[in-house]
C-alpha cells in the first residue's frame, strides 16, 4: 500500500499561502507572496530530490494543479524536477475541472475524494506526494489518510495568510534537518 506524503513550505506562524511568487495566491488580499524564495539553497534542493526519488505518483488539489500545469510542462527536459514531475502519474481532486486534463499523465478523481484517495493508496506501492494543495490536505487529515508531513519551516512569520492547519492536529517528529538559510525540514507522522 502506498504512503501519502505531504510536502509543504510553511512560515513559523503556519502560513502556507503563496510561497513561490508574488502573484501566486492573492486571496483575501494576501500581500506577501514569494516569501519562501529567499531561503532556497542546495541542501533544500537535495532534500526535495531525495523525496521525489521515493515518489511514484502525485496528488493535487485543483488550485495547485492548475498552477503547476501552466509551468512544469513548459520547462526544459534538462530541468530534473520538470522531467520527473511531467512523467509521474498525477491525480487531481476537483469538482470543477473536467477531463481531459491538460498536463500529461493526469487523471481526475471522481466521486468522494476520501474514498478515491483510499483506493489510490491501495493501488500504489510507492509514496504518493502532495505538494501545496492546502484545502485537499485539510480535507484528508481528519480521515487518517496522510501518513507523513514534510514541512519546510521557513524562519519568517507573516502574521496573516492561509495556514496548513485549521484544527487540532497532533504529530510525532521523526526527522529534522536545518538548511544553511535556516529552514527546518521536519518530517512528521500522525499520532
């Protein structure tokens, strides 16, 4: 059975909204898009590469899928992330998207997302990775479907923005490393 592994950048105060770029997600007038960019370094890239090596498929919420689908398919093949992301089977939880989906190897999950993800975990023997997709993560956590969270905790607090957690969530720390830029890469499992 496959493990469901969430990998997300968050701030010290738990915000996960718009880490990559200023225009990524301006919902609720969020002014701090791109907050994670100054902290990227080689050790973070290495850790993310190692995580991708354990992955057999990707699972996305609609918003993250649409952002990735407008970027990664258009990157050169010598980009190691693009090559892997474009080749992976991708599953999308959405009630508004319709097939065919634009990004190669993408499948729309049908029906109840919790039941669909349970079935997906049964079919895969490698990790199924979720990047971003906060609403999807929050919908799966209460059902015990997420096996591991890899949180890239950036040394910045924003004071506002959409967070990863919206209710009590107990976790066990299983591994932690710190990058040269001060990002703590912490791996947690649900209690």
